[in-house]
C-alpha cells in the first residue's frame, strides 16, 4: 500500500472528529502536576556514584600538569578522570564541519572558561565537589581570542593550531543578479547590527546516569536527551564503541530549546563509570555550569546589511554580511544556525536577488549550541530592521511597505532566491488580521498624542516566516551530510481494542504525545484514554530523531498516519472475511469496519482485532495475526543542495505578524510593553492550545533576547554571567499577556496541512520589539542596532542623541 | 554547587549563642551567624563563603517580635521580612520601612529571610540599610560584654561589613514612627521586578508653609553602603517643591556620589544618572504624600 | 566530614527522622534522603523558584535552606496535593488551562499558588503576580499560568476538587 499521507482532516476515517484539531487536555500532564514525572535527577541506580567536574578558570591556557593524588585519597572518591584518559580511550568530538572538536575533557589546553579539565566520581555530589577542589592543575596562560572581530587577524593566536586559522566556515552565497539589482536600485539602505549571545536556559539543566557494562562492553545512558539516536551515534564515535552497543534512554526533559550540554557530560559520566569498574555514574549539571559551559549559548553575531529598493517601494535585493562567533570550536553544532537562514533568507518578501557572506570564527568564549529557532531570530531582526529603515526613509508606513513586497497568495508554492520552497501562505491576510486586532489606526493616534506630551512611544510591526520540518540538506553548507530526517512510530492494537504507540522521543513540553493520542483516537474511533503513548529507548525504538527544527508535531503525525493506514489495510483484510465482503468494499469508519454500500453490515474494531489475534483460522491465507505497524516519516520532495546551497529544505513555511506598542522611559532607558498582538498562520492546528502555548512561550524568550538576556564577556574572554542574578530570564512581570488570532492556510504537502509552529514567536518577537523601540526613538534620530535593548544601551543612545547635554 | 563542609550549632538561648561565638572567636575558628540564610545560602552553595561553623539563631524565640513602643517600633532581629511586611503597625506608622520591605526580592525570600539578617549582611544593594540611614534607625547588639546600641550611620561600615564584632549578635532594630505630615518614598530602578536595584532611593520630605522644611535623601546600590546625599538635601532646603527642583536635587545628589559601582547591568555613569532619576522621582512621590 | 545532626520533621503529614550532614540543603534532603523528588532543582541559588515548598504555612525556597534549619518544621510539597479523591483543584486548573509545558517548574508554581489561594479566595491579578513573580517558567510565557491560577481560585471558591 502506498496511500499518500492525508493533508487534511477530511481524509480521516471519521464522521465525527472529536479530538484532533480541538483543544483537549494533555495526556502528559497528570504525572507533571503531581511531581511524578521521571526527570533524570529523580532517577537512581543501586551503587550509583555522583560526578562533579573541575572546569578551567582561564579562557585559553596550556595544561602543564594535573595532580589528582589528593582527590583520589579523599574518602568516598571512586575515580578521577583527566585528559590522559581521553587520549587513551576516546576520539575528539565530531563536528560540522569536521576538525573543530575537542576532547570531552581538555587535552593539552583549555579553550574557554568552564571547559571541563578533570572529573570525579564519588559517593555523593558533595564529596565529588570537595574532591575537585583537591585536584591541582598547573596552567600556562595563553593570550585569549576575545572577540570575533579580531579572530582572523594574523597576530591572533589559534584555538586549533592544526587548522591553521580561526576561520571555521567562510562562504559567499550569491543568489540571482545581486550586482544588477543593486546597480538598478533607486535607493540602497545600509546598517550594521550586533546581536549578543543569548541562550536556551531550560529550567532543568542537563543530567545523565551512565553505566558502562565492562563484561558485555555495552553502555547505557539515561539522560535528558532530546535527540536520542543522534546522541548515541555521537557517543559511539567519541567513546569508540559500536553504536548498537550504546543504549540511549531519554527521560522527560524540563525544557529543551536546543543543546543541554549533553555530549560532554555523557562522555565524562560514561568514562567515570568505566574507570570505576562499571558502577553507574550520575552527572547533574548545575546552573552555574550550564551558564558557563552547558550548551546554553547561541548567536554571537556582527551583521552588516544592504537593501536595494526601487522608487515605488519594491525591494529587489538583500545583502547580508555575517561574522559569527562560535566560541571555542564547533562541538555544539552551532554552525548550523548560520546555515538555517537560507530556508527563509528573504522572509515574507518577493526579493529577487540576495547575497549572504558568511564568516564563522572561533574564539575563547564558550562554544555555541542550538537555541530555539536555530539562527533566524537574529537574521529576522536584521531583515525587519532593514525593511523599517527603508520604509522610514521613504516615508511609507511600515505596514504598507511590507504589504507592497509580500509574496502574494497565488504565487505559492514559491521558491525564494536561497532555494527553499514555501508551501503556502497569505501574508497580507495575516498582516491585516494583526492590524485589526491591534487597532492600528488608533495606536498611531495614541502615539501622536504621546509624542505631543514628549513621551517616547513606538509601534513595531514584524512579519516573519517560520521554516518548519527541518531536513539535513538545509545544513549541507556547513558540512552536514544527508537528505531526510526520519521520525518513526510503532502502533499496535491489542485484543481488547486498546492502542499502544511507541515512539523514540520523550516528553519535553510541546505535547506531541497528546497529538498522537488525539490522532489515533479519531482514526480508530476510540476514547483518548484507550491510547497509550510510550517512550522506547534506542535499543527498541523505530528510527527517530526527536524534537528539533519545528518538526516533531508534523513528523510524528505523518508517521502515525502512515502506521494507521497500514493497520487499517490489515483490519480491512480481516474484516472482509468476517463480513463476507470484498476487500475493496470494506472500510474503517468511526471505529467500526463496515461494508461501504451496506453500512449496517459492520463489526467493531475490537472484534476485528480480537479475531485477528485469536482466530487465525478465520484469517485470509498467509495473513499474519498482527494488528500493528511501524511507519517512519520524512518530509517528501526534499532535494540535494546545489553549489550555492539551494535546495528544498524545510517542508513548511508558517507565517506570523506581530504588532506591539511600547513606551521607552527616556530617563531610565527601560522599555515597557503596552500592547502586544499576534496573528499567526501555521496551517492546520492539531491542538490549538498547544500552538498558543508555543507562541506565548516564544514571545517570552523573545522578550528575553530583545530586552534582558546577554552572556557578557570581558575583553579578556572572561564570562561575567554565571548565575541567574546576571542572566535575566523574564518573569511574569516582564512578559506581555498577548492577544492572539489564528489564521489557517493549510500546507498542501504536510500531514493534515499542519506546519511547524514551535519557533515562530522567537523568530518574530525580538525583531518587533526592537522595531517598536526604534519607532519610539525615531524623533531623536537614533536607532537600536544592538541587542538586548537594555536600559543602559537605550539610555546611552538617548544621551548621545541629546548631545551629552546632561551628562548625568 | 554544594556547600563545603561546616559544623553547625543551634543554641537554645541568646546567652548560649554569644557564649558559642566567644568560644570560636577565642579558638580562632571562623564562625558565621545563620539567620534566615537567604543571602548566605547561595554564597555557601557557590563556595564563596566557607565558614568553619554556622551558629543558627532559629531557636531564639526571644528575637521574634514587632513591638509598638509608642514613638518607636522595635523589631526582633529574627523576625521574618514577611512578618514585617504583614505588620499593620509598620505599614501604618512607618510606611517607608514597609515599602522598603516590599521591594526585597520575592515573597518566598521574604518569608524565610529575617529583618536582622539583612542588616547584618549589609549588601550594598539591600533595601534595609538605606531605610535605616533614612530613618536614623538604631541597632541593638549583644555580646559577651553586654548590650550596646549602634546608630545606622556607624553600623554600616562598607561592603558586606558592619560594626558588629564577631562575638556580637544583632538582637533588635529600632525605628521612629513617621512624624505626622512627613512625605516618604522608597523606590528603586531594577532590570526586572524583584531584582537587586540598579539604583534606589529612600526619601523623607517635610513641608511647612508650602516650602520644604526638612528632607532626608538616601540612595543605595551605587556604593559599598547606602549613602545619604547632603548636597541633594541642601538644594531642597527652604525651597518650594516642584519637578524642576527635584531634578536639580537629584543631579546634585548624583554628582556627589564617589565612584559608583559598575557591573554587567549598569556602568558607573549610568548608575550615577539613575541616582538623579530615582531621587527626583522619590522626592515627587514623597511630596505627594506630605502635608504641611 | 562534619558531625551528623538529627533532623525530625513532618512532610505532607508524615513524620521523618534522618541524620544528615549540616551542609545538606533542604531540597537535597527532600529529594535524596526522603525520596520526595517532586520538588525540583533549577538554580540552587534562589532565583528560579522550582524548589518552592510550603514551610509552616508559607511558600519558601528549599534550596535556600539547610535541612538542619527545617528541624521540627511542617513541610508541604507537591506530593501532598493530590489525595484519594483525585487532584487538588490547583493541579486540575493547571491541566485545564495548559498552565504547563515541560512541567519542570510546575511544582514550584503549584506550591506558590496553593499558599496564595489558601490565604485569599479571590486574589486580584496583582496579588497573583506577587505570589508567583519569583517563579521562572521558560516554556509557557506565563499567560496560561495566570489563567490557571484564576481558574484555580474559582474552583476553590466553588469548593470543588476534581
């Protein structure tokens, strides 16, 4: 059977859709609200040891010697691990591109503050930390590479001497006749931007419990893993084990949003287990470790951009120059975040030609890791700021300016210059909805009144694309091979008609288990309570990837639908015997197998399955007694990239428009959000409250990136942020309660027409908040071009605009 | 992030506590008093504080009280901030201290943090030291040689340092009730609600015949201790209140700050500027509450 | 190792007694000594609120306290909310309003909310913000949490569990 995966609810075998597409309570929640969910730090094994890690206090230093004898002598210490063990047992971590990965404990030299240098396994975490203090490390300080802007200078020291340069990736992408459109442009606008480091900061840090079975030479790693199979492959490479001897057991995660520092922690705990005779070793990263080195840092960027515009306001060309600071190597796959903007480089607009000049460098800051959105939030800030700059200079309302340049509804599917294809959309409708919800005309009037009183009130509008359902091909430009990302599910129905679905990813907060249950309940006509969704580890799971790239809701739906189709064929074959009707005449509808032209001839699903499993004598010749199926889905129609990186990468293109009203306090530089509205079109909504939660959560993280959060480093590459007193995550008092409107332009290609929706708001919120602040500041003639727009930064701009009149 | 080892004592009486402190002092053992622990615990977990001994005062029921002494309110040092926050006596008769309390961290911090703990910890960004200087509060300490009373001006010495001896326990803080007609304000400018202030001000303002007869301007989070700003008070004296005057006072006050603190959130310049803003705003608020 | 100290306390109505090192934090004590792992650890320096519990009737941070300080105390944790009759109305409200995503911060929010609603039946938005303003959620953006607390208040006024 090669049934196409349905792209709308109409194809479901039900006349009364009760669950999918509707707001239902999440099946995940009972264990979470009672404190029973097995987060990794709740998990223990007999005889378990606890790991603490000694980290480098220096950004760049040669390790001259390590003396672990005092630590080893401390009662309760079972093993101490250093770089020597790494060299004996391990490979450096794999990276994209290759060759920019260190060992999991520093070997030879440390490249950032917080880099693991040695580790201890002891009977308690308290003792392990005591032991770390007893390890003596002799360092020889090396001059640090403190900032991307100097990383490529000839006099600058090298992080990876063998590579001969600090340049990880240098590419110039030209799509279309860039020179031509810039030469023909009536106006060219230019600006520079600085996006400072932010990061995921889930409330749960990374943790794992690893046990090396020395007899069978197998490794089992329990942990807060968001991409279990990928983690297993990486560990196999580093730890020199066959991948099928590593079982990755993912636990529910207290938020993900990107890397949680898993690889190094897992390697270290695994090797400590090996070194302590196979005892299980728990490593729980603490918040300081997370903030210094735990995979929480992303997007450290310098941009310069140019926009080519015709006199009639048509934008024809976009050039973006990016200098990206990856920190100390490519171990966190942060390079991917530089490639991802190709999937939506020119945003919502018909821009015919574009250029992307990229330099990705390493410095002695902490390595860069993925963070929600994986790259576009800064890119969108640049693009939307350039649109605003052009609109302001041309005297056109920013809403109107965007409207003129939107890709039009009849143009879909639409291929953008950087190669990706947008599946569907109606951007003008989204804009109009947002403007209507905001009461845009009244907002402008309100702004005029406020300005007359001397207040700095601004309105921001941002329109963005959220590429959804990622594919490896999108990242080929930084050296990631492959096309297609599998997501699998195994579904079985038991004798009583109860359904179990096994998946390869664990809970992280997005509610995908609920979506699976909604879908199966409607497909088979049962209550959601009759469906169980069960996590399976990499020893048992079907091919899978897990959360990442705004794809899992769509991908797991595709997999589930495929499995449902296969099971349905089996049910129909069995039912055709029981109903004495030809196979073609038998259908599944509303939980019964029935004859199409004779609907009264029907048997409930459970009876059919019961007959299949208990009455093989009734089954057609050769049919197995099996009401189960495994199905693995990947986005259809993806293509390999050409020499300019162009390919069909992300399957879906969701679209959002945010409109906000802010007031900037001229005396303090503080921004207050007065109104925030969102119109969002992510196609079919499989569970509308899940979608709203994704949007609002993205807004919160966007507020953080735009106004509060920053990993601050000194000129010597020393981090100044290591606690939540300094890294300012928004609380309820900083996040606006938003008004939201849903538009639905289904994807013609994706399962049930749903689009990836987990990252749209963080793609948009930083851009729209900065736009609003800039609108507020525009009477002063200054603009924010660096994030976050902290009180200090904004006040400095205001002061410069006022010509230093009052220096205090 | 686990504390280094220490020994622990929870004496049953104030006398026992003082005796213990004296003993450790004699022996050269570094002992630290544990009150609510809301500032000390992170320092222990980060291992930036590594006392050999903690002397926990939690059993000293005798230090839990808020007492109305007519013109004075006395608070036992182990009283929780939340108890202070919920005290009608404090809210009604010394609203500046009440507002200072409401600016401290978040509710669960105030529930376990003690009033005395904040005074003894003397964080530059803490609210109570500023209130103490604004209100000329008096701190009662008891040591091996008996009790003594220390005025706020002498109590706060420098960053995380008070006049308390290693063998003394802060037992009580005393404040006058607000004089009738006096306007007050306690406010701060911070990145997020509940964060340590970038700059804060405690202000008192008295009016007579439409003019400012007296004022008290204290700022915090900008120097090693909260500081009184006589230059600002000087600008105000005898003048008719108004926004321009308050701004001028703020600027004058800010100008006399020596070397403001700089950190990741605000440079020294910015802090100095914020002092002028928070003082001006505090004065305006105090004026709105003043009668006379 | 420092001398061990005896800690006797009540958690969710049950008495416990253990000997612990004085340096052990209360949250580690609850989680690792008593096996009550519903109280989570997010920052260990008192900012995130994930470890919020109720001590002697008031919401406090279990990471900012030593186990020895809780000797003699009466504690309540998330494990004590649901009873034989089902979920606590606050838990039910968080489910119905999608007031959680990953759920890691949720026990802290629940305990802050329970303390609030046991003291006041009709809190205004400002009171709610004061009660949960020290709890960080990185997933929801707080809107559904605010709605959850409002619904929980409604449920508790109506005296309904689940």
